[in-house]
C-alpha cells in the first residue's frame, strides 16, 4: 500500500474508533509522536496497543463520534491530514463530568510512512477550543 492508502485506512479503521486494534497492522512497533500543546512541543513513544487504548478512551469520552477529513495532502512518504471530530460528551474528560452535549475537535497531523507502517507523526489539536466547550457545557 502507498503512504496515502495507509493513512486513509488508519483514519477509516483506527482513528475513527471503528476498529482501534487495527493499529497493529498500520503502525510500527514504536512510533515517534510529536505533540504540540499550547506552543510547547513534546515527543512520546507510542505503540500500536497504547494508541488503540487512546482511541478507546476517546470513544468512552465522546461516544461514537464522527470524523470528517477536511484536508489531505501527500508528499512522498509524508501525509498531511486535517480533520473535524464531532462527538457527544458522555464520559469524563480532564475532570469534566459528562454533559451529553456535543464537543467538536479540530486537529491536524503529518504522518511519516516507512515500509507500509506509520513510523512517526506530528500532531496539533485545538485543545483550548475543546476546553472552552467543556467549560461552556459545564455552565449550561
């Protein structure tokens, strides 16, 4: 499969919450995950199993969320994706108790693919926007 096909399959199966355990087929045994949180960069080492667990936690927090790819670009072995995720706040998130109200996440990432596996990615999520929604939901 091409890098484009790998990342599309990753979004369809894993990131969507449809089949998180399929991460073992699409991710290397160890993946460098570069995360930008409020202009502060950090890098963590992810395994397919802990990524699957992370997606399962999202399903517990936001239910069966929808995931819409809004932009998708490929340059050699790197794939850029920007997406919109819409869920319902059905589980605890960062200390915020469930409200059953919608929560929208806007995020983007660049995935690097080698030998038909995701080996590294750089991700940015509008965490401030999510926190603002959770605070607003808490007030209402």
